[in-house]
């Protein structure tokens, strides 16, 4: 499966606490769900077990929103910590 990241999405990854590899794995192996504007969302949980912005979290959930364009083009990535 061909998965690419839009420059906007790639630029935001470090500030949101995830990597390109995790974003791609989310699209390839995560749960798919419908999103607004004809896009598809993908969701996957990763074991985290570390501190993020001063708080400890066990799980990191990555959501990638993408459009089909010669494979998947990831438009944005959102990260949630639990």
C-alpha cells in the first residue's frame, strides 16, 4: 500500500508527539472510519509508557486523516494520550 504524508502533516508530527513510521502504520494497520469531506480516518493505539508534556501516559492513539490519491495521502495527524 502506498502511503504518503502531505508536507503539512509531516511538519506537525514532532509537535504532536508521533513519527512518520507511526502515521504510516496507522493507515496500513489501523481501524478505518469515515470522516468529513469524503476523507477516511484511520485510528491505531500504540503502547507508550512515557511522559508527554509533564504527564505519564500508558497509551498513545494516533488518528490519520487521508484521501485516496495514487494510494493514500495523509492530510493531518492527531495524537491523543491516555
